[in-house]
């Protein structure tokens, strides 16, 4: 899903425009009338960044698997295919890229997650924490 978002984020600013959204929906065979697009944008209540997009798509597309997409997103931070991600790199991305988290939100997310001696964390535990908080 991240790749789809990046493909349509033409100026790489982490936000997709109304027309980008229309193109994206057309590419997956979804209704693209003005009313439908307007409703999606108004439901977003702000800029269409990746997090908002992921949430919207999970509600709009049949068969969308949020947990699977979270796993795919975390795999971008994985180095060895072992399910572990570098906590510092992940935290920096969450603080400074896309839909930025505050330090307080970040601390809350990681409060019950154990980090190994190499500074890595099992991203499936992070996904579990996210699911429990939603």
C-alpha cells in the first residue's frame, strides 16, 4: 500500500491531491465520481497523508488487510528478513516523515515493547500494540 501511495504522490511531499486520489482509485477499479471523491476528502478531515490514506482505504476497499499492510510497511525498515526493525530508525521516521507522531505518542507506542541488545524490536509486537490501542 505504501508503494501505491508513493506512486501517486507526484511531488513526494507525503500528501496526495484530489486528482492523485482520483487516479489512484481508478487504478484499483473503484468509483471515481466527484461526489465520491469529495466524500473521501471530507472524511479525511485534513491532508491526505499515508496514515490517513491507509485508514481510509481500509474502510473503503473490500478485502483490505490492515495488519498485512502494516507488516509490509514495517518490512521497509527490516534489514535481514527476521521481523526485527531498528528502533531509532523507526522512531525517526515516525517523528519526522509523513503523518508525524509527537514524542508523547511515540513514547506511548513503545512503552510496553521490549528492545533487544542490538536496538531492535519485533515489529509484530508493534502491530499488536497498535491493534490493541485502536
